[in-house]
C-alpha cells in the first residue's frame, strides 16, 4: 500500500490544524470514520494484495466525497501499524493513536 511518503511531523501539524478548525464533535467523528472505515479499507487492501488484485484507493479523485476519509484512514492505519505492529490486533489502541496523531 502506498503510504504517507512525506514528513511525519508535517502530518501531525496538519492534523493539529484540523483539530483547531473543527469542533471537538466534528474532529471526533472524523477520527471515528477514519478508524472504522479506514481500518476496513486497510484490511481489504491487504487481502487484495495477497490475492494479486489491484488495491482499492477510491476517494482520491476529485470531486472529493466521504471515501476520502476511508482512504486517509487506511493510509493512517498502514502508517501506524508499520510503526507499532501491536495496533494490528488492538483496535481500541489504534483508535487512540489516530486520535492523538
């Protein structure tokens, strides 16, 4: 899976801007959607890769729609799991890592 190729600190700063701009409820909902749908997309793409199928990256095209959060969440899950493999099996911990990012 193609991941975040940029600077991890830039990613953290960008999410801090989102946290400042959005209400607490909106930020919480965004993270919940990234976690719930993003982790599902992350797993889907792992399976697709094992089967030699093209990965699902819908949500990157303009105009943007709700799937942008699925794709972003999948990339976040991939990044975080690559840094801490225990997150692969501890979904609650994964949520809180996405929240803190």
